[in-house]
């Protein structure tokens, strides 16, 4: 897609001729000039996760302020915020701000990790990105 508009928002997935389908993602297109980029693939508890605050214009690696649940969590001169060894306590609604460009839409970040029952380790992972 070379040019997208808010009407392109929706659920997207890929499918093969044989009928196999990929996981689906919710894509929301907004008219703002700042986006918060985060991983689409599942995130394991304990992993490091990098969030990037980008503008549609160059340069896109401008200093950015990051927020979780509307609480300030830090300024990053590169526009990248790394969450180290993520746990469920990192869950929340994230957004970023680039001075002179504005705020990104908020994105929900959810992590489920490992648990152990009956001496068997089972891994349950869920990552969702919800853009308002």
C-alpha cells in the first residue's frame, strides 16, 4: 500500500491458496504525524522490548518523551525506549511525544509469561497492540 487513509483501518491477515491463514492484526490508521512503533510478534516475559517514536517526516529519530498510563516514564534522545526484562507490571497504555510534532496514538501493551505446574513448564504468550 503506497498511500493509506483512516478508512483503511481494520483487521488484516494473509492466506494461502490452500486455505491456511496467518494470525490477524488490527491496523488503525490515524491522521497524526507521530507514531509509536512496537513489536508485532509475541513478546516473552523476560525479553527486552524496544518502542520507537517516529514522525512521518525526516529525520524520524528525534528526541521523544514516553508515557505509560499517562505517567511520564522518560525522555530518550534517540526516540527509542527499551523496556528491559518485561513482566506483567509493564502492561499498560503507552504513547510518546515529539516536541513540535505532537503525541502518538496510545497503544496497549500486554505480556503473559511462563508458569510452572506439576513440574512441567508451559509457556503462554499473549501480546496485543490496541491503537486508539
